[in-house]
């Protein structure tokens, strides 16, 4: 919600898409195929997150957005495997970090 990061629509879409990829893979492939789909999601989230990072002379911006997108991919994978406790922990911790870590950031001049 701050500084035009990935928006409120992006995160749920990443989560449900990651979950859907895993669910389809679990129905079609064996464990090796499932692992390949998971690796692809992890790599894809890294690639998409990399596009959210902007670097300039003052430093970089968008790293929290990139990490949050990666986190939402992990939430989707967790839900697909029925590991709701992991998905809930990732959701709550991600929310808390994004909401309450701002005062602890080092201000660059």
C-alpha cells in the first residue's frame, strides 16, 4: 500500500495461482513432477520479485515487495499441500512485518 508496491490485488492472485499450479501438478504428476512445479513457482516468484526491485544511487527499493511476493507463493504452495498451519503462520508473520516494521528501518540520508 506504500510507494506503489505490488497492490492488494497482486498478492491474492499470486497465492491462488501458486496453489492452483501445485494442485494441478499433484493430480497429474508423481512426486518428481510435483517438485519440479514447486521449483518453477519458487523461481518464478524470484523472477517477478526481481522486477519489483529498483536500484538507484541512494540504494534499492522494492525488496520488501519482492520478498512478500515470494512469501505469497509459499502460502499458495502450503495450502495446496494442506499445510494450513504453515500458510497461516506465513500470512500472519508477513502481515505483521509489513505493518509494524517501518519504525525499525534505517533511514538513509
